[in-house]
C-alpha cells in the first residue's frame, strides 16, 4: 500500500490552478525536519500537490503553517521526480 504521512512546514505555495477538467490544483513545498540517530538535524524539502477542496483550502494557508499531511507518493507527470499527492491534512 502506498501511504505516506509526514509533518512539516509550508514553505512555498504556487498559485491555485485548474486542471483541463476544471479541478482545482496547487503545488507546494513542505519542509520536514527531524533528527537522525546521532542527533543531527535531517531536513527534507518535499514537493507536493493537492487537488479539489484540499487544494482550495491549502491555497489559503499562510506560509510557515505547521501541517500533518497524509497522501501517497507518485512521480510527477512533467519531470518524473517523486512528489507527495496530499489527500488530507490538518494544522498542528
């Protein structure tokens, strides 16, 4: 099962756009910071996308918001890089 859950800070947000089918979509960058086994900070910037009502809500979130995201990993259709497709989220 391809499920991914991560917490992080909203550090970048593109403008809300619409797919050819008229579905709202938004591209985001999420920064996750944790510590490795030696206590060193490990930072990951995660490219993300959301659609529909989730995209519309995330479009109004201020940069710096701390979020818990739930979704799945997939390849971007444009660049073949790995991205998180957000299905649900909550403020933390």
